[in-house]
């Protein structure tokens, strides 16, 4: 019996109702985006972070620049990031972790040859509507990210720090949003 009336009873394996059709649709969109992107990935990254007791672990593929413009010693470029990850509620909260997939265009402003500020807004689909006991109302969430990225000179490695905010933009309430401060390690394919 459910002890907390504000959290609905969970179905099989702790999932609220399940969303297999949404996940399959999101996976198909993600696969299509990867298939139409350049043949060789620019970067493969692992992002790990937390905020307020919630945790996120994500694997992301970022394309080679789809567009770029040079401003002398500075450069602006646009790439596409496909991601898949898992979010966890606080250890004492009810519910199972959720999976998520996303597709986000990113702008990077390279203010030195190896260091950039990056920003992106994209679409994400989560496997449920509860992260721990927090209700996020919709499986569809926008993901807004702002970060600092640095390529380690003469190596294929890069490091970064990224702040990501997920929200459904008030499509449905409640819309508490979810934040993560993430550390990033990436490998660039050359």
C-alpha cells in the first residue's frame, strides 16, 4: 500500500504507468538525427553531475560543426548533440531512476583557440514523470545548457563544466524543473 498519498502507486518495477511508446519514438528520432549527421562524430562525452540531492549521468555525442564563422582569432560554430542518460532522485526518495534521451543544437563561442563558451536548448524525453518523489508532470522536457569547454592542447581530450536545466515550459503543472551542475570529459575524433 502506498504510504505517501502525494505520490501515486507505482506499477511494475516502480514505474508510473510506463511510457514505452514515447521512449521508442524518442529513440527513433535520436537514431535518425545521428544517421543524418556527419559520418564521423566530433566528440564523445561523459557528463556527471548533481544538484540538491538529484544526480545525472549522461553519454553525449556531438557532431562536427554544421556551420561556423571566423571572427579573426575568435570563432562561432553550431553543432548537434545527441544524448542518453539516467537521472536519480535523492537516496531516501521513492521511485526508480529515469532514463532520458535528447537532441540539442549547441552554439560555441571560441574566445581562444582551445576554450569556448557553449549554449544549447533542446528536446528531451524521460521514461517517466517522477524523479524520485518529485513530479515533473510530462515526460517531454526542454533542456537548457550553458557551459565552459576546454580542449587540452595537442591531445584529443577535452574537459568542461556545464549547467543544465530541464523543464516542460509549463506545458503541464506542476513544473518544478530540475537542475544539474555537470563535469564533462570528452574525446574528439580526428
